[in-house]
C-alpha cells in the first residue's frame, strides 16, 4: 500500500467508508444504485424518448438519475469534482451490463464540450469513459467528429438569432457515410443535445445512430 493511500484513503462517495482505490462506493451503497437493466436491442424508456426526437436504432442508459441518489453523486463527481477516473468505473459497469447482440456499432462518438468549457473543467468527462469502452469492445472512438459551435447553453437562447444558433449548435468535422454510430453522453434529460448531434449525423441517410448514456434523468 502506498503512503498516499494511508494518508488519503479512498472513501465511498455515499457513506464515506474507506474502500479500495479502484472503487467508487462500498458494497452497501452499490446495492442502492438504480441500474436501468436496459436491453440494448429491445424497446426501453430511453429508446422511446429518443424516438420522439430522432430516428434511433438502439439505446442504453446505465443508471437512473434520481434526486439525492447515489448515481447523481457519482455523475456530479465525474463532471464537477475533478475525478475524471470515475469514468473508468462507469465504463466497467457498462461493459458488464450492455450486450450488443447483433447490433454492434461501427464507431463510438462522444458529445463534445465547447473548447472553453473543456479548458475550464480540465477534461471532457466522456473521453476516458469512451476510450475504455473502445479498448474493451475493439470499436474505434472519435472525439473530434462532432464540434460544438457555441459556448452558451442552447436552452438559454430565446430570440430569433439565438434560435438559429440552436439549430447549428453542432457540426461535423468530417463527412461520414454508411456508419452505425453509438453516440455517448453523460446524462439524458430533455434529449435536446443528443437530438442536435444525431440529426447532424443523420443528414447522410446512409448513417444510423444508437445512444449510450451514463444516466437517464
């Protein structure tokens, strides 16, 4: 055991109990996480929500994002607690729970942060997560295919000029065709962000889109 582990032991995000350095929560708190148990190839609540917004092949959410829940604390630490390595554990959980069946995607693509936002945070919370999935699944991952064109949140825009910005919030950096793309994001709430990205990809009708999120709000 390293000295740092003795001086600053890893603690459960929920109950503060000392746990192994590679874990996020203790066994008792892990049992409290509301995993979705979605079947990637079958209908589920995330897929139905996506279908209202854009054509989707398949969809999977790892957890349910409930108020004051363990899952919310985990995502909060990943995004705002400077704990990028939380993504490694979440990737491990996804691998254990997601079966592509006969619907294996060709490419993993992460929803981007604006460069200014990524600089402020110091990392994109999706990159380590998606890179680990890419390595385990042997599916290539592209973090640069989608570009976020505006810094402000789309939901905050109201006037006509800003609505045009919403419509052009994302753009492709390369032309792609004939690909089944698995879009990856952290939390699916209204679906507006995911929809904006998906439609950019689906402008080429030869492409297909599936969705993977860490949590469904």
